C-alpha cells in the first residue's frame, strides 16, 4: 500500500513510500494482541523476594526449656517468629513472573499492531524528524500543525535524531523510540503512530531479517 509522506513542517514530501502489505496490511486479531501485551507487561514484573519462614530457619528444633516452672511462656524451639533470628510468620512467598510466548506470535503481534494503526488511519509517515536547533518551543509549533489528539509515538531508524529527542523530552504526550525498540504495547497505547522513512525501512528489514 502507498502512504503519503510529509515533512516535519507539515508539507507534502517529494515522494510517497510503499508500505509492505505483509507488515502493514494484515487484519488485526484482538486475541493475538492481547497475548503479546500480557506477555510484555508480565515480563516487566520483577521476581518477588521470599522470606524465610519457620521451617526455613536453620536453628535447633530441640525444646530448650521446661514446659512448666521456668517463669516464662512455653516454647518448643527457637525458630518461633517471636524470637530474634526466628522464621517470619506469614512472610512473602517467591513468585517468579517469567512467561513464555512463541517468537512467531510475538512477531505476528507487532505486525498486527502496525496494521491496526494503518487500518484506523492513525499512521503518519514523515520524511525525517531532524531538527537543527533542539528547541522545545520551536518543535511544539511544528507538531501543533499536525493536530495530534492524545499521545503520539515517533519511531525513527537505527537511532532517534538527537535534536528531536532533546526537544521533545518536555512535551507531554510525545514519545520516541528507535525502530529496534518498537513494541506492541507502546504502539497500541499511542493515539497516533508516526514513522520516518528510515523507521519504515528498519522495521521492514527487521521482519525480513
């Protein structure tokens, strides 16, 4: 499919870009997208640290005092939670969030996320996002011409233009990623997906490679 290319000033570029239908023309499936997003979010969670409970503490299990006549409460061993060095009562258990998802499903999910933006008309292709002066005010004036509603995600080539990255750092709702960092969650979360020519080339090379 052909996509019109614009410049950062909001003008039409000299030539359009051809988008690969195998990447940008698929029919999105909610179940695939849901599986990939769930896998991504679960991978973000760190392993919960577990505490040593009464059965995990290396202390003697011998009864250290008489049952009666000692003037203290009755205890069976030193591993009780009330003693220093004893096991923790009802402590946190180890929970390891390490889900697995087939690589083919992950790749398919990313293609469908890109296709979903193209299908909904929320995909914009720019010639490049190079800025001479990394000034936030100047960049905001350029981006206001596009009338972005909500969050916009800019995906560049191998690396995001340094000037654009610095100028957009303080702009609310503007996110940037290199092509290698493109992922389903961030793409779906954005209201508008903005790709550069270099970003399109890198994404297609990523799938073809």
